């Protein structure tokens, strides 16, 4: 059996099994693959909702596959280089950096292509969603939405940060404390910069009085996503048995986003952009923060 495996003579069914085990290994061992796969799943979900053509859907699937495949190839070559040359070598480092650069280039291209396809579709979908909400006649539903939207409010997030920070400091979890503060504080700065840059007007139907500020992106969605993902990491970091708590984190993020649209406080595209940017910022800051603490 092993001889056939190494000689490439395994049965066709077994070869499919080898391929699936390879993808599972990439998912289990490569953090970047997990991040890219999560973003891909999000894009595929959005793609299923938006009114896109078959060609646009095919292009999105193609660029997603390209990025994930390049990440797997990058991982394979890195492990081969480690086996061939286990000691540090400047040449090996240059090869690894070049491979990582290829993945980054493909990711940036995928981001641009996805933007060209998805942004116009989101903007066209805004009016449809806004009209659909204006036809809903369910006061109790809007009362529930007003309550749920508080889960992404700066008042609640600030209060929870003030509770969690002393506890993390007492436990000497400085890396996680930095992750928490950076995800929220810098997240708010990102929202401020983007709102002032785009200055997009809010929908005509605004359910809450005294609301001001630009509409794009949704601050509740962006900062709320980054914050609750950080909370999920804090709650599950110390025990792998708590992974089920990620379901609750996902539900909280979802209801925050849904409530902002239901209350007509944001356009649909504002909320989706907030979710995407909040998720990207969390993972980006997670990597930067870990790198900074490893260096120190």
C-alpha cells in the first residue's frame, strides 16, 4: 500500500482521499490558509445573495481558487526547503520570501477584481434592501433591533474593555490585552478615517433620532466584529473545549449587522463593508500583534 502511494499507483478513490487529506492538513497546519479560506467562504456567501452574472461568479470562484492553491503550493515548498536545508540559509530565506510575495500579489489582485465585481452589485442592491425594509410593518421587530444594535455600541464595548483590561493585566496576558486594545482603538480610528474620506449620506429612513455622521462604513459592524472576534479568541484561547462559543460570537456579529440595516441606519453595503473590514482588521492585527510580541 505504501509502495503504491509513493509510486503514484494508488487507486483512483484513494487518490481522492489523499487529496482531501492534503487539504485538511493545510487547514490544520497553515494559519494563513484558514484566514484565506474563511474570507473565501464569506465571499461565496455574499456572491450567492447578490445579483451577479454567471461570468462574474465564475471569475470570483477562479480567483478564490487561485489564491488558495498558491497558498498550498507556498506551504509545500516551504516544508520541502526545511527538509532539504534545515539550517538557516539566506538563499532559502529569499526563496521563501519570494513565494510569500507571489501569494501576496495574487491576494491583492483578487481583492481588486473582487472589488470591481462586488462593489457595483452592492450599491445596486442598496435601494432594493431599503425598499424592502420600508414595506415592513412590524413595530415589535424594530424594538428588538434597537436592543440588539446596542451589542455593537461604543458604550457597551468601552465598558467591556474596561472590565477585561484589568483582568488581563492582572493575569499578565499582555499580548492578548494588546490584541484587545488594538482591535478596538485602531478599529475606531479606521472608521473615523473612512467615514470622513467617503462622507456617504445615510438612508432617508432613519429610525433613531439624533443620529449624525457619515454612513460608510458601519462603525457598529466594523468595530463590533473586531471586538467580538477578540472576545471569542479570549474565551477559547485557554481551552479548546470552548470552541462552541464561536457560534455565539458569530450570532452576535450577525445580529449587530442585521439590526443596523433593519433600523435603516446604514445602507446594506455599509454593513457588509463593516463586516469585511472588521474581520480583515482583526486577523491583520492578530498577526501584527503576535509578531511584535515574538520580536520583543
